[in-house]
């Protein structure tokens, strides 16, 4: 007689909404005629909003189900909401973009749903196998999405590079899980943590090596250096709304999973992983921000910038404190809003057949569209960490957390690289405020795009002016 | 009549609103002039009402205090935004709004055809508001706000013709404005230090105990500190009150153009003539005198500081008078004369002759405003000629201007029975009899002689002798430029009644505020007055005779004064303002500019900007090229870096666990 495990449905409610919605939508899409695929997108938006509503309803819930492999707690809920917000905004930004570029297919919205479902699963996972599964799910959808501009060769190239790197990294991930299982006899984080103090000799080394490989397998997704090489090429080649989506949502989910693995599963080994991660964070900050300096292609610049931001995000797990976790959530929210706002401006200026996203196309933007320039300015200033935007508070909270954790060198490096970052962000704004250089590219200002951009910009300002409701400085 | 106390808030608010309304609403010269003049006039009416309210109060408690809100509240540093209207303030406010209104009216005619009338009238109103705030503030910090406000307005109005490269006699308005501002800033810095010292040692910046805030008044506490010292480290020590008094004196030297900070006032004549009359003669420059009178408790307890005040005042009175005697520019004579007369006031209040100082402040406000406005009428009539060498014999052409100018000149020269006679004589008498300081008295008498001389000289140069240039079209002012002159001429003539010996209305009016013993009038003082008047008449006649009769024919535009022959280098030194400008230029301005040029070009340009900033930028751009070079775009390169990274990290881990 097999006893079925008791399932706590509140914990999986969000997942059910997303995956159920995605499946139903996949079927419904068959009935929606080509040319009306915007309907699919709006339906997907409804699904995302529904999942978000469920998440808000369960905001205070903590618990585990499915034998402790899935968990929900306020941190997971918060990161999940960031992912859902990113998905919702990305759909808004993409709705008309796809039609404009004649790649309006129903699968887009469904893929985004499956992707965000994978992210939610990754965030909620408390077991390495579930993590692997969810990472595979979100990766595969993102590979397809990166190549969504088929038959555009750049888009296909991006998808292929992403796939190759992903496959390569997944190997490390699986090997890491195997080593950990071998050392501890479990794949559930809680059990691994319990086994931690008893590990000695080579078992300790196996566990540590497994953890390192696990960090590699997750970290490449967050563009940590030296596993970042795919980032500029993929962001550049992928359709812009897809680049926007993957630059924020998958990062959030992966950072949450990394945090769980490191702090819940391997808190015991902190003395080993913390210095290594600190070095990785430092390298990520330096390579990302320095690499962005000479980019003339705005999408590549944003790709390098997102590498640099990942370095900052890593401060959260390194700090290994409530302060660090709070700062991580806030940073993810602020970064999501700012990066999506920046990409929204690019989307508003991108006509079909554009290949190189040259910075010159932004010159003179202020004279043509003060509104777009304002959104761009807010986004870039927030990314640079200038008050009164969300980015300033986020960076401040992160620096505070690592300072408290005893990493003054990381604080100095964070400040120095932020100064370097200001150089390339402000250069773009300078272009936008200056005279026009090339023939004015067309502008697109349909309402979903404007709504998405306005919401993102609003979030930047609100988080910057009133951070108190998401972050407490105590 | 306590229900009318609120009227004191109208006094500074009306001109402030006038300034705002002029800037925002007025379009065109007429509207601007009307709004501003109405605001100044209404403020005068409000002052009259306030004085009447004050009059109905018992003499011992004759003051209106009103706190609007707590301006600053940091620990024990509490500052109110409150006004104090006592009898001293009343005198100042009457002068400011009264003469101010007249000058506003005069400006209606004088500024006709100006390219920026809205700006001019708005600033003029703003000045009146700031000056009223200065004299009505109930604490030093608020007073300082007014003090800086009038400085700002002075800067703005001196630079009214900022687009002109040069105005007679060869001053660049923008530079003159900057000079006035910077020189004043030196005084302001010292004044700020004085305020800080007062707060730190006396625990309050309020003049009187403030019931609303619960702060004590520092004036009544001052005497307690008479023998307390501040330590200056290796420099020894100095009495607290002496330090406060000396720092305040530096502030006074800036604002009231006393030596050695007097150099800005002659150049301030680059502003429009009504500005010279209002700000640089009648009101703003007297702020320093008001400050000393307001702080008489401090100065009477600090004899060392007070004697410095007397010394500075007396020396300034004489040296500036000598300078005035050598100028050819119409307004520059009056500017040096103003410095000299301010010297009289400063010397007077330094000796403790507060009522006499205030008396002279009032009469000077009347006759110097008259002289400046009359000079403005002349400049108008002669189409911007200010060089007295190009005038002469104008009394037939401009009989009205001649007469009012003569009244002003006689009053300034201290000729009986005009206003200047009474006030100046009182100061000299105080120096000789009450303060018993014959040296100061003799300096002041000598200055009086020189004053009479330069006014005689000026009247002779302008109105007597041969017409050195034809001014056929010259005509007397009329309309709005005429009757303010009449009013002021009457004031300059009979202003002495304010404080006639034996009647002394002003002294008894100020007595409750200043607690100064009443002046005693003796036969000695009467004899003294006769002697001083005789000297003044002699000096005046000498000046007139010399320039109207003797050297009349030798005066040529562009040439030096023929009288230079008699005095040589002394004359030359006086003409240049005793070389202070030259000294400051060599000792401060040029070294400062060279230092800035060095810092700007070498330190900032080469080292900071070039090496540090530019070098950092170049370094990181080079690094960025390196990053880009690694990023070839080939998938195999990316995976190789990936693998290398994994190997390095694993090696690091191994090294750490092995340890």
C-alpha cells in the first residue's frame, strides 16, 4: 500500500495557475487566427496577473510540501513576484514589437508562461533535483525565445550559443548534484544541511566540489564571470523584449536558488565558499563594468551592465544575513524595473530589420521625445545608483550588508565600479541630450509599450523615494 | 492701541510684495514704477502708523515685538523670525521708507527710457524690504539676513548697466558690482564670527529676551562678560567683548565703507544715480552705524573696541574728505563725501554719542540724498556728463538745480542754520567736552573745514566761472524729478529742528532705548559752534574763491587740477584714494589671480584633470579594450574561458581545503 504524500495546495497554487494557464493557452491558441495573436499575449498577461494575485494572497505563508522539495516563504514569494512582474512587463513590451517585426506567433506568450513557471519552480525548489528540472525548463524556453526572430540569423546564432553554453553548464550542474549526493546521501537542502557537520576528509571535499560545480551551473545563468561570455552575444542577437525578459527574470530566479543552496544547504561550508564567491563577485563587477565602457552597441552595453549588476546581486548571499536577503530582494526589484525601462526605450525605437543597435540612434532623443528620454534617464540613473532612484537605495543596502558581513574590500570595489558604470550610463544620456547625428529613427508609442514603460519608471521612482515598504533599515 | 501692532509686519512685507509683483506682473516702465512706488509709499504710511502706535505706549515699554515663527531650532540655538520695532528702529524705518519713497518717485522720471525698468524697480523695492528687515530684526541672525539682502541688492543695482563696458569716470559696472560684493564679504565674514562669538559666549542672538522662544537677550548679559577673555592660543588672549566689538567693527567697515574697506564705495557710483542716493548715501551704508547703536551695550562695556571705532571713524572722516576735495567726477566727490560723513557717524557712536550719531545719520540721509538727486538732475540736463571740468557757469541755465544743490552743499558744509550744522556740531562738541578727546575733535574740525572746502569747490566748478562747454539745451528737471528735490531741500534746510539744543526731540525720543545721558548745553559749546562754523565758512569760501575766481581759467577737461600745484604729492595721493586700490591690487588681487591661474592650469588642468581623471579614464578604456579582445564572439572561446574558470575555482577550493 503506497501512502500518497499530503499536498499543501497553497504552496503550489501559483505554479498550478501558471502551468495550468500555459497548457490551456497552448490549446486555446490553436483557435486564435494568425494576425490576432495579440489576444494570446493578453490572455497570458491575465494568467501572470492571476499568479501574482495568488502570490500576494499568500504573502505571509511559510511551509513545505511534496516531501520538502517545494517550499514557500516570504523571500520566495517576493522573488517570485519579481519574476512575475518581469514577465508581465515583458509581455506588455513585446505585444506590438512582435507584430512590427513580423514574428507574431502564439507560442511567444506561452513560452514566456512556461519560462516564468520554471522560474517560480526554481525559486520554490528546496531540492537539487527539482532545481535541475526547473532550470532545464526555464532554459529550454529561453533558448527558443532567444531564437524567436527566426529566420533572422543573429537571433538563431544567439539561440545556438545560449544552448551550447547551457548544455555545457548543465553538465557541471548534474556532476555537482551527483557529488553532493555521494557525499551527503541526499538531494534535499534540509537533509544536506543536517549532514553538513558530520562531513570530514574527502567527503567534505566532495561536497565542497559539488557545491562549486552547482554554483557554476546556476551562476552562468546569472552571467557571473568567468561564465559570462555568452551574455553580450545572446542579448545582442535575441529579440529585444526577450533580452529584457531574460536579463531580469532568470537572474532573479537563479539568485534565489543560489541563495538557498548556499545559505540553507551549505551554510556549514561558508568559510569555504564565501571567499571564492567574493572573488567571483569582484571579477564580475570589474569585467562587466569595464567591458561596458567601450561598447558602441547599446544592447551589448546593457548586456555588460547586467553582468556588472550580477556582481552586486551576489553580495546578497555573500553577506549571508537577513540584511543581505532584504537587500537582495530590493536590488532585484529595482534592477528589474530599471533594466526593463531601459529596454523599453530601445523597443520603442526599434524598427524591423535593425541589426546593430548603435548608440548614435539615441542622439537627439530629448528633442524628439522628452518622455522617452525621461524614462531612459530614470532607468540609467537607477542602474548607476544615483538618488533618488531605486538603484541608489538598492546599492546602498547591498553595500551596507556586505560591510556588516565584514567585506570592506567588496564595498570599495562596489563603489569604484559604480563610478565606472556611471561613465557609460551617462554617456548614453549625454547622447540623448545632445544634437541628433543620424537620420531620426522611427518611434513607436503604442499603449501597451507605454504602459509597461510607465509602470517600470514609476517603480524606479516609488522604490527610490519610499523604499520603506520593501526594505527596513534596522 | 495694541490691536494695531500687526502693522509692523506690513512695513517690510509691502516692498517685498512690490518687488515680486514688479518682477512677475509689471510689463513696461510705467507699470513697474507705479507698483514699486506705491509699495514704498504704503510702507511709509505703515511706518507712520507704527510710530503712532509706539507713541501711545508708555516710554519705558515703547516697543512692539512680534514673532512670526521659530526660524531655527537646534538644541539651544533658537532663532525667531520676529520683528522688533522700538524707537531706534522707528527712526531708521522712517528714514528708509520716507527717503526711499521720494527716491522711488524721482526714479520714475530719472529712469525714463531705461532698457530694464522692471528689474530696476523690483531690485529697488527688494532693497527697501531687506533694509527694513535689517533694522527691524529682533535678533542678529535675522539682521544678518537683511544685511546680506541689502548687499545683494547693492550688487544687483551697481551692476544695473552691466552690459556697458564703461560708465563715467571709466568704471566697468560689472566689475564695480563684484568689487562691492567681495569687499563687503570680508566685512560680513568678520560680522558672522562676531555673531558666533556672541552666541557661544552669551548664549543667545536675540537683542532682548524673547518670551515666545524663551531665549534670553544677549545685550543685557553683555556687561557680565566685561572682564572675561577668549584664549587665542599662541596669540595671547583678548577680552570677549573686545573681540566681538572689533569683529563687528570690521563688518561695519565693509558695509559703511570705512577705512580700510572703503574702496568699493567710489566705484559703486557706476549704478544709476537714484541708487547712489538711496543705497550708497542715505540708507544701506548707514547700516554699520545702526549696528553699533543697536549693540551699544556691547561697545559701552568694551572700551578698547569702542576706541578703535572712534579712531577708524575719525581717520576715515579726514582722509575721505581730502579725497573728495580732489575729485573731478561729480558723483565721486559725493561718494568720498559720504565715506567721510559716515566716518563722523562712526566716530560719534564710538564715543558713545549715540543720539548725535543718529541725528547726523538722519540729516545726512536728507542732504546727501538731495545732493545725489540734484547731481542726477545735472547729469540728466547735461546728457550724461559727469566731469566737472566740462561744466561751469551753469547757474544761469539751471537756476532751480543750483538753488537746491546750494542748500544741500551748505547743509553738508555745516553752515548755520542748515541741518548739517546742528548734527555735525553736536558730534564735535561731544568729542571735545563729553569725551574730552581734543585730538579726535581737532581731526573732526579739520575734516569739517575740508568738507566745506570741497563743497565750495564743487559748487564753484559746476555753477560759477566760465562755461567750459556749451550746454544750451540744459534745463531744470520737472515733474516727478522736481518735487522730491523740493521736499528734500526743505528737509536739509530745517532738519536741525529734530534735535535743536534745548529742545532735543530726537535725544529724548531715543532716551528709553539708548539710556544715554542728556546732552548739557553750555556757553563753551556755543563758542565752539561759532568757531567751527567760522572755520567751515572760511573753508567753503576758500574752495569757492579758488575755483570760481583764481584757477577758473586754467581748468581744462582731461587735465589735472591746477590746485595740484600747491599741494603736490599729497593731492595726488588723495585723488587716488590714498593708494588703497593700488595696494589691494598688488597685494591681493594680482597674487590671487596668479595663484588661481596656476591652480587652474597646472594643478587642475594638468595634474587632476589630465593625469588623475584623464589617466583613470584612459586606463579603464584600455582595460575595456582587453575585455572586448577576449570576447571574440566564437562559441569555443566562450566555453574555453568557462572551463578555465571552473578549473581555477576548483584549484582554489582544493588549495583552501588542503590547508
